[in-house]
């Protein structure tokens, strides 16, 4: 099969080939065959802007002037397809290799460099300065510097400038994401921002700028020398390092107390990007200087110990026991500590302590926060020199106060009587005034008269229906409150109102029927007093309510007395019955009234 041999690489090519498939050299063809001149493209290449390229020089110049479009064309593979179509498989291979570059500017720059242009002079990158070196920059200082990007060739220099190292303190003000777009025919100024806030001093930091354009690629090293902000307060002014400050303090320690306690030294450390050596609160007095030296590692912290590690106390309210424990060391140094407790009833009266060789920790116990008849445990947590942690255990017993037998029985009686009295007064409005007086039909006996109260209400008549109408809504209100507290939705609230209303109506009907036998004793007492009272309803109704409440209170007191005599289980049951009344009194701010409904202290 006929073929052509490349005169340069001596490799075989197809007979119809115009260029060598391996090195791009024009092949010698037979007599009469006409090949394109050197540097001539077999077909025109047209850019999206309409620029036409007939030679490789035109193609290179087009890429330089149409840089952004050329990047996209290379990425899509159009260049590789075109070059393969004109017989330049070597250049098509170079285009495909350039596509593998992650950076599109670098990819296009490499591709343009592989094209066999002969007379085109494109853009040429130059930078001023080529190296940035900033010295004597104080910690926390901010500066702006200028970098000039110059095009020393012809055409339009295009590309980007980015921060590749030191991005935490080196920024480009005219671009986002640490990059700046370059596009200039002559010069372009780029403003850089140096931010030394948060950088520790004295220290040297290195950064790097990378410039990628169609006129070349360059890197600009950046060096930043951060120096410390001098301390300005006398007598330690001029100190630029923590060690220099410590040496000045050692020579003159007394003025350091005020500067350490006020936080002036800590703020100076923060301004220079240094970690302050003192963790937690600053000690008081001369101990603050020793605390600073220990944190700096210039002084060995003394070993501290407690005079006592455990206390066992017994107290009765309103007695407030107070105790002290000594924190001390055998070394001739100051001791300091921060003291806290892990329970509210154990109160530290000296939370911050310090002293030469020893200091005293004072604390007290609030017995009003403790339950009687139990053993309570608390803990003093102490953080002393250089973070040494110690603990003091405090055990407290509050004995149950002796209460006479008659008082122990009288309290349940009083609680039961008050509970029954309040409940009957609550029923007086819906059951007596509304259902039996206001809603009753006129007749004999007259509603509200003494004779009418001597007769029990008829369950088939008006009483039961009106009593239910007056009290059924309480169930809906209670259901709404319960679901509201649990954060229910509007649908849940509606269902709660409906279910509570139905339950309230059923409970009202049941209790209305029970009210007839429960009021039997008040009716008997009123019957004995009937001969002494006038028949007027204005007298009969108040007397009936008074007699009913007193009888209910007497019966309730008797029930409370019986429950109290049954011991702890009985008083707990009575306390559960009285809980709603006690809660209502507490909500209204009546703490003493709430205590009356509690049979136990």
C-alpha cells in the first residue's frame, strides 16, 4: 500500500497526508501535487466574534485577543477536532493534553505555546515588584500595598492573579475568593490588603501570589515580618515580648498588681496574638504576680493542701452553720484559689482567696433549702495555684423538728376543714344560687325560703339540668389547659375542648346527683333552726349557705383527722386532695394560705 515517509522523523504516513502525523512537517508529495504553504491552515478557523484565522499566526493572535472565548473552545474540544480535520494530529494531541489541566488559563497558555507561529508577538507579562517584603509590621496593624501588572508585548494581556499561600492575612481588595481578573493593554494596578490582626509576634509569615495570563505565568513571594506592639503603661513601657514583661515585673513587682487585676496586661497579650498564660480569674494582690509568673513558666507553683477535706454538720432552721477550711503550702510563696460549690444550699462566702503561704476559705449552709430528716451532700470545688484542683465534702443533716401529738393531728383536721369549706363555697354559686333560686319556678314553697331549703332538690326537675348547664364548661377549660401546656396544635386544642366538655357534662350530672345525699346533714341542722328563722328568702338563702359550709367543714375536718391518724400514707393522700387549692394559692402569691392546705411541713 503506497505511503509517504517523513523527511524529519522517517516515519510512514498515509499517501494522502499533507503533514506528518507525528511531528507536523510538510510531506514531500509527487509531481504536480500542491500543498498549502508553510504555516498555512488547510481550512479557516472562525472565532465566535467573527475573527477568521487562515494561518497559525492568525490562530495564535486570535487566542491572545479572544482569550475568554478561546478557553471555552479549548475546554469543549473544538480546537482538537479542527486540528485533526486539517491533518495536524500532533497539534490535536497537544490540544487534548492541554484539556487535562485543571486551570483553564494554564491549559490555554500551554496550547498556544505548542502552535507553530513564526511572526506573532503577543502579550508578555511583567510584574513590579517581583518580590514583596514587609518588615516592622505591628501585630493588629493593617496595610495596603500596590502591585503593578505590566504588558511588555502587544495585544491584550488577560488572565488572573490569585493568593495561593497566606490567604488568612493576605487579601486582594479588588476581587473575590482571593482572585483578581487581569485585562490590560499596558498597566493594571492591583491593591493588596495585609491584615496582621490575630497574628502572633514576633514572627515571620510567608505567602505567595500566582499570576496566570496569556502572556506568561509568574509567582510573587510575599514575606511579612510581624513585630510586637510595645506595652505603653508605666513602669513597664517599651516591653515587646512576654519574657521582657516578666523580667520588668520581677524587678519591680508592686505596680504589676493593678495592671494584672485591671486586665491591662491580658489585653496587651491579645493585641499581640499571644495566649494569655493565666486561665480563669486573676488572683488578688501580690498573688496575681505569682500567678502570672507560674503561667509563664518562670516560677514553679507550690504544692497546696487543705487543713480539712470533709465536714459533717447538723443544723435546725433558722440556724445557719458557718465553717472555714485553710488552704496552705510549706513553700514561702503566695497561695491563691477560686472556690465554688456544686449545690445551691452550700454557699461560698470567699469565692476568690489569696495570701502568703496560707489563706482561709469560708462557707455556710442554708438549711431552709434542705428537706428535714435527710442526709445531704455538697462539694466545694477549689482551683488553686497553676490549676491544682481540690475538693471538700460537706455532709449536712437537718433533723425533723419535734411536733406535739395534738398539733400533728390538728394540722390534718384544719387542712380537711379548709378544703371542704372552700369546695362548698365554690358550689354555692352554681348549685344553690343559680340552679335552686334564680332558675326555679315560683310556687310553694317560695324558692330561697327556709322551707324550700328543707326539701331536697328534685332530680327530675329544673335543678339537675341547670346545675349541669352552669358547670359543664369547666371540663372543656381543663382539657384546653392540659393540651396547651404540652404544646398541642390547633386541632389538638379543639379536640381537647370537645372531649373535656363532654367529660365535664358527665361529671357535673354525677356530682349533681351526689349533692342531694351530701347536703343531708345541713338540711337536718337547718330543720332544727327553722322555728327561729323568718320565712323570707332574703334570710333563708344566706343562712342555708352558711349552715351548709359549716357542716361540710366539720365533716371535712373529721375526714382529715382520720387520715392524719393513719400515719404518713393518710397525710399524703390528704395532701394530694388539697393540691389544687394549694397550687391556686401559690399562683396568686398567697404562700401562707397555701401552707394551710398542706398537712405536713
